[in-house]
């Protein structure tokens, strides 16, 4: 899954929400709620900087970092994870049910609280700075994010809420919501997906109370950072937190996918955890990455006001789990309103086994387009956003076939892209795909202000 946990990881093997209408001044749209930091982008350059976007009752002035598109705005406020009987809702409810029943607090109530209606509009500080993500980190690039302006953006991960929830006094919580990343176009990537964040903090007593002769053990020390721990943590504390984290996540995945599940852990890097891991499961004979996790950076925990505690965090993608569990082949299907898709998930209880039945066997239609690149600021994600905006979910995949630079002038590089289109819901609109493919390709380059080389359908 194109999660920010995954995006920022460098792996190495080792063994309920408001949804008012959105008003965009100067940009005709029918989108719904969202507010967050935005970074300038050439892609949105055809909109004057004086325009504003009104989301959730707030107006956000656009600037040179603004790059959120009409297509993306139309997704904000859909909250698929909160729509009863939607496959993403089923996954969310399964995880909630497991945590509610498995982990009980001192008063007999669920230990973990759940937040599934937090606004997807966050500040750049929430999305990056609070998580200790360096200013120069690649994950901040406007080529990979949707910015409303330099200060607000559509959250790239549910981790954007970690600091605020810890600061409010919470020790154990799950945060669920839609997240936004500019990405390639294929059957496993979509610019909007849904993520669940989990956090658990421990006091010294909570961590060591069940350890024999653990009275003298401490959470913190003044030491050195190693591959296995942070400089401020004792090895005893880190080992227990890591053990608890892996035990919690193994129980969760076993509960979802069934007994006998094989699990392995991959050492990796995230700016906000150390040590950090990716969890892989062996499902139907294939190893698949399902989430990222780790021991929280103590600097983050301290800054949120929990200086006397140590904790873990994880982030998982709901689409990733649903595609594996229900054998759903294309991530676009989660946005389908076709009853043939939705009715398959209307079940009497959330744990009922479901085998997805495909909706379409139509072959894809192919449209090629090649063009000279406009400037050094061009990003392939600019093209993908335009393709999604104009072609919508008819576009199944976009492949970069070839790149070319004119031998007499290195200043004129070009790209050749191939679009695969397939209507998965109804044969009635198949002819429309062919009708719009070539004109749409020309519209793409016209709106991007690039020079068309050739287009074939």
C-alpha cells in the first residue's frame, strides 16, 4: 500500500466526521469537506493565487504551493471507512472489535479509544514537523502531496494526529481516516486511500508490573543510540515494548486471516520510530507487507507531554487488508457505487467470510500519448493527476513506455505514456471510453501546456 509508513521506510531483511459541501472560489467543483496545508504547484497554476478554497467552514487562500485538484476535492468527505457494509468499513470494524474485546482497561471499558471522524485537513506542522520528519525529507515534496497552500494540506497519513491525541492525555488509541498521496496509476495505487493508526504508551509500572523482580527496572537511561534502541531508553524497556507491539499485531492479523498465519518482521527506517519494522504475512503461499510499526521516538512523546512514558505505534492500510482478505483485484472498486459490488459485502456480521465475485471481463482499451516536457518543474505525478481528473476511474493503468531527448537539443526531453482503460461496472459506457480517449489525451497536454508529439488510439 502506498502508505506514508511505507513511503518513508528503507527496508532490510532480518529475522464521525463532518461532511459539508466544499466551495471553491474560481474553481467549479462539486467536492466535499477537507482542510489542510497546501504547497505551491505548477499543476494548479491555471488558478489565480487570489482564489480560495472553502472547506469545513474555513477559507484557505491558494498560493504557489496549491496543487489539490477538483478530482481529489470530490473525494473529500466520502468517508468510505464509515459507510456501513462497505468493505473498508468491515475491515475497520473487525480491527475495532478485536481491540475492544482483547484489551480492557482498569474500569472494565475498552483500553483503546477510536477516532474515525478527524478532519483530513491538517497543518504542515501536524503532518511532518510533529513527527520529526526532516525539512529535506523526500516525503514533504509537493510532487507527492496535496497542498491547499504552504501551511495546510490534505493529510498524507493518520500519523498526523499522533501528537495531538497524545497531548490530549490519551495513552491508547486508534485513528482511522482517508489519506491523500499523489501517486502512479495502477490497480494497487490510488491518490486517496484509508489508513489506521495505533498508539500505546506505557508508564514504568504498566510495563514492568508483571515482570518478576522488576521493581528496580527503569524506562530511561543516558546511553547511546544503537540499531536496537534509542539513546534514552533502557534495553529492558525497549525489549518489552517491542515484544508487546509484535504480540499485539500478530494476534490482530491472526484474528483477521486465521490461525496458523506465518508472520515475519523486516527491519526498516521511519523518522518517528526506532527501532522500526514492517510486518509481512504469508497468505495463500505469498509473502505480503501489511503494515509499518516501531518504538516511538521519545522526542515526539516528550514534546506531546508524556515525558514519563514509552510507547509503540503502527500504521496499516485498510485497502491493503481488504484486497488481500476479499481478493479484490483493483483498488478503484472501493469507490464503486455499483450494487453488484456493494451488495457482496452486506453480511449479517462483520466476521462472515466473503469471496469477491468479479464485475467485468472486458478487455482494456489502449491509448498512447507522447509529448515534450514543459519545464524542469514537471513531475510525472502532474500528468497522473491530470489523467485522473479528466479520465476518472475509467483509467486502470498508466505506463511510461519510453523517454526521448532530441539529439540536437537536450532542452527538449519527451515522454511516451500508455493508458489502459477498462470499465469494470457496465458495458453500456464502454463505447464512451473509446470516444473520449484521443480528445482527452489532447486536453491533457493542452491543460499542462506541453507540446503534443503524437497520440494514437
